[in-house]
């Protein structure tokens, strides 16, 4: 994992063409918060900082992260229904 190159992933995000929400722990020591914000901005995605959580936010607060994912999915479904 130390050799991962995230630049190609960030570059591919705008081409996905689907609504996205990027969740990022504010205490993530592996990926700086600014990189998450930049990736979201480049992709036209919503950005949700996760206060007090780290790189494994989904393990630190599984219920909270799952609730945010469900909310993002519901919002997308609602927007799709309005089209």
C-alpha cells in the first residue's frame, strides 16, 4: 500500500459520470484531508469530512459511516426520481 499512486484514481473520478460523495476522516494520517477535498472538487463530487475519524473511518464508526452512505444514496435516488 505504501506504493499506491492515487493520481490515476483521482484523474478517473470525473469520467465516472455518476453522483458521488467522498467521505474523508479529518484524522486520516494516510491521505491528507486536502487531497480528499481536491479529488471531490475535481470530480464534481460532494465532500463530507468525518470529524474525529481516521483512515479506517468505516471501522471506527461503522454505523455512522453507513448512515451517511444511506443518506447519500437516498438523496441520489430522490434526485433521479425528480428527473
